[in-house]
C-alpha cells in the first residue's frame, strides 16, 4: 500500500471543475487533476430523483492529505453536499507515486 489516493469529484460545470482543480493543485493538496469531461448523473436529492449533466475530475494526492483536500473542495464547490470520494492507490509506477508525494505538501 502507498500513501497515495485518487480523489473523485463531480462538479456542476467544466468551469467549476477547473476552479476546483486549480485550487487543489495551487494549494499543493493535489499533485495533479484530471478533468474527465461531461457525465450524466442520476441521483436522489431531497426526496426527488434527478438527472443532470456534470463534469468529473480525479485528483491525485497523498492519502494523508485527503481531509485537507476534501475541505478545500467543499470551500470552492457550489453544491451543499459535493461528491468527494477517496480511493487508496494500492500500487503502480513507483516513480509516479513518488512524484505525487514530491508535489504535495
């Protein structure tokens, strides 16, 4: 197991995803952000079924920074309850995983 995680986030628009990515990378809470583009989301909110267009992004960070990164996303995000889900990275290119560590605080 490494000290690296992928953090999956959904945003209302491409512009919002870019703002989240910029805030996270500038604060050194993420080494990298990949904006995946348009997705269609179906979900329950306030007792109603919704279907909306969103933009997904993946942030690469140290697992130990996930709480701080989550807080940063919540500060920038327009949603009351944004999707921020961390998935630990179990392995991969050691040089890339070291880069994630080197580029985050």
